[in-house]
């Protein structure tokens, strides 16, 4: 059925949107297990039902392939920064020719102007601008969630070197080195005329689908950050320039990040990131259809930890990415999605790396699991069925200063937990389950923790003989990043591992902002205002101290995981108390339970905006629970690429890339919550980000100026 996705969001549309009755996977047995014995856990005890005849934990876990690097004759053509146009090549592209080789959206204007972000400084195809090139195609293809189940239409990321139709969910894993800038070319093959099964194509919607790739946890220019309406349009391509670095250190004499400085804040070296769709209004639909993948950055500290045996080799056989999602399915096996359910998508079928409740064979040794909650709204409390403790070495994008041992941890949508699990104490033939013990029946919030009613997600089958020599254990207090300053912990760093992590100091705070999660007109808001991509809700000065952001949940019974782009933050307190031990360092997501207030410290460095921050329950995000931060250079910063005008809804954005609505729209006026014809981008103003100067009535709801 051909439908307009945004038309379904209008209140006048009622029919034809909710999926048919899904085929549920039975919940866990209510009998529970009084004793958790690592040697006596069996499939029969999980109490799971059948999904299209599939018995849980009888198909093997599938690991995403690594995205191919483009070398030699396979490098991007046209090369990044030089696109076809009348009279020759230029930095700004012209209207597309319809060929994916024609990159119609160009590249971030900052491309080529920050050579010192390149650690090795060896250059590649464009001087010192980048060293790695990748290609992704977004396509619709068929996927089996269970071995003998139906072929299900999904949206997928495909390695450009692989044949059409081979896209996967999650998509290929990108692996780069720290400060190894990369260009990723995204080609959007989700066109309305992409054909049918008869000619080898999959087209379940009959529509064009715009997309916007967000590298979650990345420190990148706004034009490469996946801003909600900086699209890759259907049938066209876009180059994303990823710096793969941390923030530049502020020059203490000028309070600015040096334009060509080579000093970076080691406290914020990225490690485990992920990429996913971020297209305005339809993120929930695009993500549940499959658009997500891992993005890993490896630095010298990880290499050293691997040499010492503290962690497995980064990217090696014992470094495993696990993406957890929950889905509902229609009776014919297709994914069910209700566009009018704004509470948050909750499924009754649990998947790991795109497969329903798989198993994974593990040797009797340590493994590193990068656990990603790629669900739209489900929140997990993860534990092992045996009761064994897990050693957390990182949360979200960053490694911790020291390992933290826990029996369980909470993970909301978008969060990552970097976890070491040691299977050396088990015997061959033992079975251990990774379980969720948080009961959640709708998208509002988790209900209760019930250790006696777990939902098993993944089964570990222990195989092989014990190692001849014991490995270095990862335990409470094991040095990972280490402390760069004395924080009163009373434990020194290990010899040869200089400290890197440092807290944001209270005396660095120069401003305080309050962002309240609330509801209005059946939608979700921040500070009682709906998201407007042309209005800034915060305009911090780049490189000037830190800010205190207060995230406050006054949205009734809903829980809201708040995500900040460009920069991570450090939570000081939640309702006046310290957060859980593993969440006291760097993170890009903070989960607000009902009535909670989180006090966070955050810095803004390197790049001017606009950048979004929002609730990562993606249905809440689509329903306008998103705001804009537009970091802006302070006095004295003369770099031309940092002089974009503040995003005040009146002045034109100084930018060259992608497409935004070319009309002057007061989105909140007369209940007009969504971009309609303009939002579907039938027209673009000069094919650039720039838009006509608009004389908004700033007293109208949603346009009342910036949050102080």
C-alpha cells in the first residue's frame, strides 16, 4: 500500500495506519527460578513460546560484517570535495543527474580546514583532509528474523562493495583509528520507483524516503552530524566527514579551541559509537525498519590495554557487538508499526543483531561485549542468569577511568555499555543467559524490576577447554583510562598507564540552563515548546568554560532518556543523589525516570551548530521532544568556518550543504506541528541549507526566543 508517512501523523487520518495483530512471543515463565545455578540453566526453563515455529535459542548469533575501506581504484568517485557542475568540478554540487556517482549534497564546509585532526598526518586522496573512505547504500531488502520464517521487508545499510539486496540490520560495522578522519558516502536507494520483486527490488511502501545519518557520540561538524532535516534525499548521495577525534582543548589565553591546534581532550577520546537514522518526524519508522550500525574508534590506550591482557584485542574475535531491539510483527511476518502510537514503540519479540533470541558459543575465557540498546523505547535491566558479576569498562561513547563490577545495569534506548564477561569459571556444556529483568508493557516507562520473571535475550553456550594460563582479570578498580587528576579516589593509576579521564570542574561553569521535559496538545515538548529546526533553544559560546544543564522530567508518568549531540556530559546528581556508579563519568544519554532532575556539566568546543538534543525514545523525538543547541564563536574567533549566524529563526544560516524547508513556517501556529509538502522536500531553495529570511512573530508559541 502506497501511503504518505507524514500524512499518517495528521489527526484527521485514522484508518490504515495500525498494523495487524502481531504474532507474540510468549513472556517468560511466571514460575521463575528460586536459585540461579550457572550449570543448570536450560532452554525449557525460559518459558518462551514460538515465533513462526521458531524455538528460542536454536539459531546462531550473527555478527555484522566490517565495512570495507575503499582503496586504490575503489576510492570514491567523484572524490570528496570535488563534484560535477557546469564548467568543471567545484566544492558545491549542482542539481543531481540521477546517478549515485553524482554527490548532490556535497560535504561539510569544514572539510579540509582542520588538518591537525589527522593524527598520522600522512594524507590520503585529498591532502590531509581524511585517511579513510567508506561507502554505504541505504536500500530496502528482505530479511529473515528466524531461519524458516517469512522474508521480511526491512530498510538496511549495505556495504557499497557488496551486491544489491545484501544489506543487513544492523548494518556493517565501521572501524577507524582515533584521529583518522574519514569520509562516508551515503547513497539513498529508497526511491518510490525502485521497482518490485519481479525485477529484483523490494518496494513495500511505494514512497521516497529521506534519511539523515547521525553518528551517535561523534564529535563532528553540524553538517555531518545528522541534523534532523539535513537529509540525504531519495535517489541521491551525501558525503559525511567524520573527524573521529575528541574535542579540541581550549587555549587558556583566548578561551578558544585553536583553529589548527593539535591538542585534544584525552578525557573524551571516543570508543564505541553507533550510526542510525535521524530524519525529522520519521526516525521511529526508519529505525524500527532496520537503520542502525556500530561505529568503533580504536586508540593507543586500547592497544596498550590489549597488550597487557586487560581487554581482548579491539575489533578481534573476542570483541563482540550486540544490538538489542524489540519488534512487533503482523500475521504475515512484516514489521508492525502504528504511526499514531506516540507513547513509544514496544515489541513482544526480542532480537539480538537482527535475529530472534539467538545463541552464541563462547570459549572459556574473557570476552568484550559492546551492548547497544537499539530499541525505540524499551529500557532494559541486564543481568546474567548465573548471577555472575560483569565488569563495565565503558558507558556510551567513552571508556571509564576504572572498571566497575555490577550484577546488573540499566540501559535505555541509545545507550551503550562496554562490558567484560569472563567465562573461564564455567565448564564445557554450561549454558548462561543474558536476561532482562525490567518489566515494561508500554512506551511510557518501566514498570517493575522482577528478578523472578526474567526475559532471556541471548544464550551463551560454553565450549572448549580451559586456557593453560589464566588471563588478567577485569575487576572493580582495574585501570582503564585512569585519572588525569587527583579526584580523591585514593587509588593510583597502574604504572605505565598515565591517567586520561578528568571531571569537569565546578569553577569552569559560566552558565546554567534548565530544560524541562513536558507534554502539550498530546505531543511531547521541551520547555513547553515544540521542536523547530530553525530556532535555537541554547546558544553557548564555543570554548568558554562549561555549562550546567538541568534536565527536569515533568511529563507525568513517562520516562525520557535525554541525548546531547556534539558533546557528552557528566552527571553530577539525580534528585540530589549520585547516579549509579557506572554512569558518573562521561555519557551522551541520561535517563530521567518520572519526576527526576539530573544536574549535568557540559562543554562546547570545536564546531559551531546547529546540533539537536532530544529524548531518545524516538517516538517522543518524532513528536517534537527535541530542541536545538547552536554553539557560536565568542569575540575574537576569526575562523571563517565558525562564523555561522545564530539559529534564531530569522537570519539565514550560513551553510552550503543539504536541504531544508525553503518556506517561512511558524510550525506551532494553528497546531501546525509537521512539515507537510515542504517537509517532504518537493522543493529546495537553491539546493542549499540557506533559507529565505523570515519575519517570524517571535511571540507565537515556540518562537519566544532562547532559553536562558
